[in-house]
């Protein structure tokens, strides 16, 4: 369906750029968690949020 709108060359280019783009997105997400308050973000992960219970 993509080749019908963009052509065969652009379909090939888009298919080749998906792995690097997804890897950069994953690295950006990890960098965001590292640069911000990581406990605040990891509070929403179901397995990890039980490790950071506060004794309020």
C-alpha cells in the first residue's frame, strides 16, 4: 500500500530506516528516564513500582 502512494524507491528507503529510527527512539526514551526523576517515571511500570514504596 505504501508503494502505491510513494513509489518503490521510497518504500525501500522507509523500510531501511525503521530499525535505526526505532533504536534512536528507544535510546531517547532511556535518556529521558535517566535525565529526569527516574522514580517518578518508573512508578508507572507495574513490576518496578512496588520496589519504591514510600513510608509516608
